[in-house]
C-alpha cells in the first residue's frame, strides 16, 4: 500500500499518508468512531487557517518549535 505514496512523496514522509488511508478505511467500516466532529463553520475556519499557514515558507526548526496546543488550552484555537 505504501508504494502508491512512495513514488510521489519524498523520503519516508509517506507513512503519515498511509495512516490517513487506514484511518479512513476503518472509519468507513465503523471500526473507528470519532470523539467529535467539526461543525461546518469550524471546518471552514480550520481550512482558512491551514491554507494561510501552508502559504508561508518555514524552516523545519520553526515548524517543530510551534506548539499550537489543543482548543481551549493556552496556545490552542477555539
């Protein structure tokens, strides 16, 4: 299964993509139940922040030093 990612994703970074594929497979079969789901508005807000964040160049160190937190926690988003 990783072969599909191996040819389009450099290095060994395709493993996260595989986790996403397996999670979706498990969710569709009812084996994986989410603790909660985003509302349409929350999802749109997340997409907007992600698009903006992804549009800026960052070094690996800057990326790893970011600790966004969880919603409701210091550094998290509500």
